[in-house]
C-alpha cells in the first residue's frame, strides 16, 4: 500500500506486524490503509518467521528492513521476550522501534517489555474505531514526528 512520506524524509515506511491472531491482523492492516502512512504492512504469525524476516533469511531474503515492528509478545515459536532480546542484541536491528501490541494489561508484562527495551506498550483495540485511532496515533508519532534511522 503506497502512502504519504513522513517528516520530510521523502520515503514511505514499512511496518512488520508480528501477530498470531488472524482476527487482529485484518483490522490492523485496514486501519493502516486508512492512514495511508506506510508503504506496506508485512505480516508474520510466529516468532521464528519474525526472526527470519528481520535477518533476511529463507523466504524473507528480499524483505525490506522494517522501519517499525509491532509485536504480539504471545506469538508461537520464539516468543516476544526472545524477539525483543535478539533485536536489542543486534546492532543493525537495535535502532528499529518495537511496539508491543497485546491484550495484557498486567503491570509485570508492561515492566518486562520495557526492561527488554520495547519502545512502547500498546493495548490491542477491540473495535474498528479503536484500531483506526491506534493506527493514527502510531502514524502521527512514529511515522511523522519521530525521526527514524535510515535503512
């Protein structure tokens, strides 16, 4: 999906959504289409695929480096903690903002995500309007106001 460019950088953005629940994937993508901010939302449904994607392995060899990762920490395979730790451990990936995207509101989950250097902890919306509001908030801050590193 082609969209607007952010902050005068002259380029569009790629978002990687790591989400196990198909019921959350469609409204997330639809919400980003409504914002027209990203070049494309790429979706993987488990942790192993997410690691392959960010490292450009296997079927993701030609995948673009994401500008932003939205991560459900409860994905099967490599879980969210492992993904956050690996992203933080790799210098080429450390600069990619990671937004934890979950239905958990537990204080220990919030604290643990930030301990693992997540850039934000977002509660999953339950309705279409809430998804659009979240997508616009992500667009406004992460894709327009914040200056992201070059790819």
